[in-house]
């Protein structure tokens, strides 16, 4: 370990070791604000809530919901390759834990990631002692990384990314950054810019494999449901506002009222992110003189006179993306400040993709799609209205938008295969018994 890096890390370890009381206070404060799980708080202190499975165990860490969604793609692929493998998955937020609990396959188990205290990270590693480690994106917790390094456990940074701000921060401590990054035998980056940042910080064995989110399978639907919906909407101009939040249903209604004179057969399909909001949505749409049908009413189909069709059901996004040529991505115009939802799902199924300005939760994906003309960023209600008007009026232009979105999604389909190609040699290594080093 280089001298300056050693001094910085020793100082960090000294400070974190002596701040245990403060850290416990911080956890208690988070608990009071509903940000921690009372029943599982000990996991944040490295104390296991489950026994370690017998045999080979991989550990995959994904900090929050965005990383967790990407992690699920890799988890399923790794388990499919090795029927005797178990995977420990750690996350740091309640929302990501809930996502994992709902979606983890068999032979995968979830724990909360311990706070980066020297004693707690050691307790965690003493119990789990994984055979191979995957960290997602840009989590670099020094105490845990040093614990991994002491034990000589192979580690891979997957879907790696560094924002310009994070890169500037780590650039102030280049030797420390290099010391931490050399723990990872492989760093698989999302973009060439990310690779450049990691290289400048001293990382070796970096490769660009793209964003794992692009490797998600297209959303499903049944042939029967699609044929039935297509028959009910035949030859009508239609668009879908998918995964809407508060304020976006009324936005869709206002836009419909502006467009219905030019397109009297227009059908606006709204898919609320949370169907339980039906009562609230109905109240918000009451002032509009529009005929509304709800899909949850015995799977009612839109009639010829239906103007707003609200698909307040679960698991049917794939159906509506297939049936609709234009998709506006929800929570990009919402009253809560936005953040956006996954636009790849719409692109994979051939929709022209539109979105508002507030897509910060998936900014990198939206930026790349916008740059490739695979999505269209719109600044306000008027821009969305006029873009829809143009696409409904110009079928050739609409088909061009659809094709660019689909071509973009198809070009990204090989991401998972590229990741697996890079990590397979290390997966083979874990089949050879490894002597566990002693960390004290």
C-alpha cells in the first residue's frame, strides 16, 4: 500500500472505529424516519440474519433500486449457469430490499449491507466468507474493500460508472483511489467515459460492456390479449402514458382535450404506476368532460366512444407497449419532482419513446437514447402536445421514431453476454478450492 494512501485509509479507519456511538445514533435516526427496518437493524451492524448456505457462495452488492434492477439480470444468469450455486445479495435501502424480496429467485438470499465500520465489516465477512464478489456501479466503501483485500477474495466491479463529480472527488486522493480499485480483478464499465475515469484513477483490467439494464427481457403478454386489444382499438390514433404519478393523469387529459378536435377518434391510454390510486385519479379527472373506461372493471375493453382508457392492472405493460405506437414515460412530468422510469421496455417493443425533463433517476440511459434519436426529450406540456400532434399527422415520421427506438434496444441486447464473457474465467476459478486467508 502506497504511503499516502496508507495514511488516508488509516485515518479513515481510525475515525470510523471511534465513531461507533455516532453511527448507532445515525442508524436510530434513520429508523425513526422509516428508512431502516427495525426487525433487521442488526444486519446494518454486520450481524447476520441468516445462516451461510453450504458450498459455493457468490456475494453481489447493489446499493439501491437502480443497481438492484440491473443486479437481478446478472443474478439469474449466474444461477442458471451453476445449479449448486448460492448468491448473497446485499442492498442499502428499504426500497431495494423490498424489490429483492419480491424478485429474487431460489438459491439467492438478501441481507442489508453493513455500515462501513471496521468491526461490522469484519463480522459480516467472518460469517459469509464468499468465494467471489460482485459490486455494482460505483460503491467504494474503504473498510469493506480492505476487508476483502486482506482475505484475497476475487472481486469484480460490474456495471461500473463514475459521475464527473465523483471522479473529481476521488481525483483529490488518487493514491487512495488506486489502492481501493486494485482490489477489483475486473472493472466492467458502462461507457467509454466511465472507463476513462477509472483508468485515470489507476484501475487496471477495465472493459466497456455497456449498461446491464439493456439486457432485460422484453415485457411479456399473451397473444390472445394482444389480438383482443388490437381489435378493440383498430385504426384509432392512440398513445400510452406509462407508469404515471400524481399530476400526470390530468396532464394526459388536458393534452387529449387539445388534440381531440383534430383527432376525434384519439384514444389516450393511462397506466398508473400504482393502481391503488384509482380513487385519487378518478377525482382528479372528474372535471374533464371525457369518457373514461377502467380496465380493472372486469377487464373492460375500450369502446368506440372511449377517450381515456385507464389500465389500472398489474403486469400488463408489455401488452400496451405492443399495442401502442407511442409511449410517454411516466414520472418525467409528475408533481413529485420526477425521476423517470425505464424507457428501454418501451423501446424493446417498438414504441416511439417520449419523456419529460425530470428523468434524473435514469439520466444516463435517457441521455444516450436522446443522443441516438431513440427517444425524444420534451420540456413542457406544450412540447409534448405538439410532438404527439406531429406524430399522429405523419405516419412516416412516426415509423422512423419507432424504428430508431427498436434499433437502439436491439443494438444493446448483447450486454449480458459481454459481461459473462469477461467474468467466466473467474467463475471457473471458484470451482477450485481456495484457501481462506485469515483476517484479524
